C-alpha cells in the first residue's frame, strides 16, 4: 500500500481516500504520483490485497478504481464484493477496448458506476475522481443524517414511553378509586349511579386531575408523532419563540393541585428558538417535572419553580448566548450526583420510578442543536438547570434533526 498524501479537511475516520487496484506495480506508482497531488491515493496489487486493505480501513476509502484484467480474480469480481460489503464506496473500472463487453455487463449489473478506458486520459480521470469522491462523501453525509435521525427517534420513543407511564398510572389510579367507590342506584333513582366521596369535591377533583394527565400524555404522544413526521423532511417548520414554548408548558403541564401556583416566569428576554418545538417541549417538561419532584421530596416554606429567559456565557471569556433557566427552591443535589448528571443515567428517585434518563435526554437534544446543558446546585439551596442555545451564526450551519 502506498499512501501519498493526507487530507486535513476530513478526520481520519471519514471516507476520503482513492484506492487504485492494478497488478502492474509501475501502473500503481504512476497513478499515485500523477494524482497524489490532489487526492489521498492508496494502491493494491490485486483483488485479495485490495480486500485485505478494505477489511482494515474500508471506512476511509471513498473511491475504488480497479483494472479489469488481473491474474486470478478480475476487477469485476472485486467490484461485486465491494458493492456487497462497502456500499459507501464509489466504484470505477479501468478497461481496455477488448474488455468492453465485460465492462458493459458490469455496468448493467450495477457493479460499477463509471468506466475509464486505457490509456487513462489525465483530465478525464481527474474529473471522474472528483465527481466520484464528491458523490461518495455526499452519500456518507446523507447516511449519517439518516442514522442520526433514526437514533433520535429511537431515543425519543424510549424517553416518551417512560414519561407517559406516570400520568397514565395516575389516571388508572383515579379510575380504580372511583370504581371501588361506585354504588348501584336503588329503585326509584331513575337509573342514576353513585360514587361515594370521603369529602365533598373528591369525585370532581379526581375527574379533573385524570383529565389533566390524559391531556398531558396525549400532548407527549402528539409531540413524538410530529417528531416522526418531521424527521425526514428538509422543509420542517422552524421553531417558535422561547416565550411561546414556556407558555405551552405552563398551560399544558399536569400540575398537582396548587402546584401551578409555584410556577413563575420571566419572559422579558425573549428569543427565537433553533430546532423544532417538539423536542424542546419534551426537554422543558422534563426540567419542570424534575423541579416539582424535588420540591415534593422536601417541601420548603416557599416552594417555587422559576423559568427565566436571558443571556449568559457558558464559560468566562466566551460570548453570551440565549438561555432558558429552570430553577427551584428544593433541597438541592448532592455533589457526587451533580457531577454525573447529564452524562449518565443517575437518579435519586429510583424508588419512585425514576430512570435518570431525563437530563441525559435533554443534553442530547441540546447537543444536536449545537447548544449545551449546565446544572448548578448546592445542598439545601435548590438547583438551576440552564439550557444554552447556539448563536444565530452557528444555527445556520446546523442540519435539522
């Protein structure tokens, strides 16, 4: 193998190299010397040597150019193997006039994308390599985007399944309680049924609480459905204002009785959100839920969940970015837990069904937008989670999820 040049614009794991296969050593040396000024050129002296190289470094090869006539296995056989095993590689065949019938058969079978005739014309070959390399890299980016979107959908679905379980379990509990209190009507009651109440208003409270949780579960499912619909659309609508996102969570989250009064918002420093509303809605709902659970675990004299919009720098010396902060007046987070949050599943509420995936999910969503998540807390002094959103010039370069 002969490596002629390195490409600084791509990392070592990306497909960028041209592999030239020919059983004539002088042909390989000539090709590497002539085209090595523009491309990363690797060479192999036959089919077996080429397949061995690909087995070790196939992810870095973007273009394969092979001679047809070689002892043992010919170039068309190699192209067929590469098509089967390394679908990302662009495949070119070098053929003499006498090999044209075989070459055309290879084209018809889809094993080769372009044929170059011997002797190679430098200008035509150079352009063919440029086109093949650009096409291979474009397909690699498309595949990476599809993989990213599929991973996002899988992760969102798993997170959604966990989040929907809690409100639906509460609905089930209220319905079970009402069924146990149900009493059949006696004669003369006109077909009416009765549900016993421990105190006035019990039944209405359970009905309203069950409806709030059912509505919230439906909003989460609708959010995922919208994510699935938009995942493969390049024209997915841009998101809304940060204040609208906060307003949606404030209006739709299923607060327990009286908890809605704990929430206060400062929306004066409004800004446009990058990305789409659906995933950010899940992120903000997760942060509100975590704050409420913290308050319930050790209720302070003045329970508060504050959502604020503003600007802040992620670290000293960095430019300020748009942020959403969610803070609470709860018991705070222990230092050994704090340093692991957002990086791995860790929870202090395992007995209550906590999975620790909430902040991990939030971090992955924010990272996909070019942003970040920062958690601050001291025991006994509450916690603050800050969502950092990328600057406008950064968001223009981001591909939608």
